[in-house]
C-alpha cells in the first residue's frame, strides 16, 4: 500500500500558517504545487489538497442538503443497491462556491488529463476551460449537472463504483470532506481500489480531514511497463460509518445525459 502525504501549498504562508478567511478559493488553488500534485496523482491515482475549505464553507455546503429546491434529484442509495446513504445532485445554477471550485480547478487538471490520455492512448483531449468542455458535453446530450452532496449516518456505506455519465468522461473528480473524523463521525473512510491486469490489485484508505479535498482518478490511471504505459482500473467507495454524520461535496467535471 502506498502512503501519501498531503500536498503542500506553495507560497503564501505567514509564520507557517495560512489565513483561510483572508484568501479566496482561486488564490488557494493558484498556490498549489501542481507539478508535485501531478506526480502524486499519477503514482497513486489520487492526491490530497489540504484545507481547501474553511469550517464556515464546509458548514454552508452541508446546510444545503435539506433545501430540495437547490437540487435536481435525490438518490436513496439502498433503493439501487449502491450501499446505504443519500446523495443529491445540484441543479443549475450551481451555488457560487460549487461553481467556483469546478471552474477554477478544471484548467489546472485539463493539461494533466491530456497527458494521461496520451500515455494511455485514449483519443479524447480536453479544452482549456470548463465552459468549452461543457459545450462538447452538450453536443453529446450531456446537459445535467453532476456536482453532488452526500450524507452518511451510522451504518451507511457506499459500494465501490466509478462516476461515468455519458460518452465524455473527464478522468478526475474532487471530493471535499465537510466534517471532522473522530469528532463528527467514526468510520466512513474513503476507499480507493486498483485492479491491475499485470499484478495483484491494491486497496487504500485515503486519509482526509475536515476541509480537505482529494482529486482522484474516475476510472483509469496510466501505469508504466517495459513497453510503455497501460491502464489500471480504479474504483472508490466509503466504508461503513460507525457513528455520527459524514457530509461530502463531490465535484464531477463532465455533465450527465
């Protein structure tokens, strides 16, 4: 199992501390060491971005959950054998903070996505902006927004899965933990599994804290071999929650049919 430290932010710290209330999301995202991020993401299939959201932002996002007018659909997972828990897909227009995260992360991720697709010999390439990519999605009938809020209570869990919604699949998604492990809930670890056609598969617990984000591979990761690169298949899920409440925000960049 690989052990991955959270990626550091670059400049902008004062005496070792970042003042989140004085800093915009765009500034936080701009200060990420994207070269180190790409290295970790390619090696492990995920990379952690620490403290992307402050406690007030986490609370604001979690508080959207009971307001059905903000969502286009509500999924009770047990009805579809997805696990146990609930999630809701946001409707357009997305809340400002969700739209900003989606639009600001995408331009940094698209070049990495294109390099991955080249290594894995996948023909699709992604344009520079999210608006341009969504125009591609619309032409294929993918018009429904995919950012979502997930809520787990005691004994809830999520089966291993991939978030694929149509012909055009952006190879990364971001998950933001809106509660604190050990304080707000016990259990409920984010799990990532990898099935490698050339060696035994692996499973890993992704260590997230309150306000952290993880960017992970939606379906494939490039793996080097003696003859170049091949594809390893990844799935993610959530282990059983022992107690408390666990809320997360999921940012998926391709829209759904």
